[in-house]
């Protein structure tokens, strides 16, 4: 049997593997469903390698849709989860350093915040480099979108002898802050409890 | 309620001027960000937002950017380094 591009002769087994992979890729390219767009949207943003996708998986499990953001080749993952019995859509965005985009990935993340109806922005930050993360927190803060700061990798920061005064930080920033280690699912319940406050408000406004 | 960040006076004046320019456009209705946030991005020269405005508004904003940088004596991009909460 000839492959569609390389024209090499492949065995039946290899053909079956390709068909299997094709099904996966076809599934990955489905656009965000209209149903997901109707749900309160929680958007995970933050710099690259801070654990956004780990948190996304912890919140949504494996049932996700990955689609290209319209007009780009940048992938945005959307999943569903339940927060206190309320269904919500969780969106995992490409890493961004600033609201002023330089790369296409940053532009997609920024445009998503600019143009989509966002119920809550969760800024995921690396506890070890918090001072480098906070300028983006301030930029997000300026947008006046509902904002929550999730400080991830707290276990690694503690191993380095660092500690974060949660109460002082919450008071100074005047936004909810959660300390967590997403890879160990530590702090996820606290995060969900804080997210629930926003989701309930949005859910009530939808109902009215 | 979030406490607004306060930038150095030339930046705050620039934001105020751009917010005034934006009141004559429908830019705010196209985006979910606050007017202040849009003004701050425009002040930093965000082209993708600026292109949503007409030529006259773009030109006025360019003038505000030039004036602000002249008063600051440094790039507006450094503004967040000098901000603080009220």
C-alpha cells in the first residue's frame, strides 16, 4: 500500500498505525465547541514553563480539545470541568511574558484575553521566580478582568529555602492568591474553592 | 475591587490623554479590557490595537507617546518598574 505523501510501500500494520494516529490528529484539530463557549471561561495564562498545562490537566483530566486559534497555527487547549457542580470551560494558553506581544504565541494568548468573554483569569506563576512573574500580574491586574494568582511549584521554592507570606501578598495585591504544586495535586482543592466564588457569580448572572 | 496601579506622572498624563482620545472611538466595545488598560497598551505602542483606530486617532496617540517619552526621558516600556499600588 502506498502512503499518501512519500509513496513508499508500507505494511498493513504500519498503515493501521497511521490510521490510528490520523484519528488522534483529526480529533486534536476540532475547533472549540459552541457548548464550551457558552460555559463560564477560566483562562490559564503565564510565562512559559510555569506549569499551566499541568494545572490544566489537573483541572480537566484528559477530555480536552486542542484547536488552532483562528487565523494562526498556535494551539489552544480547551477542557471542561465541574466547579461545585457548575460546568466551566478551562482554556490553556501559550506562554506569554507580557501583554505586549512579541511572538505569535504571545499574541494569541493576549488576543484571547482581549476578545473572548473571560470569567476568570488565572495567572500561573513560578514560586521560585516570583519577582520575574509579578510584572505580568500587574499588567493583568490593569485589565480589570477577574484575576487570581496561582503560585505554582511551591515545593521547589521551599526546597530552595524560600517561603511566601500568602496573607501579606493577598493584602498587597488585593486579589486571591493560591499556593500550589500542580504536579502533586497540592493546592488544587484550595484553587477550586477560590475559583468557585467567581464561577457562582457568573453562573448567577447567566441565570438572570 | 482592584486597586489601580499608579505610574509616574508623565505616564498617568499620557494614559489620561489617550483615554480621552478613545472616548471618541468605539475601541472599548471591541475589546474586553478596561479603557485604562487599552490606553496603557496604546501608550506602549501596541500596533495590533492601534490599527483598529482611524488614522486621526493613531496620529494623536503617536503625539502623546512622543510627548510622554520626552517628559520621562526614557522608554515607556520601563513604566511598570516605577509603578505602585494606591
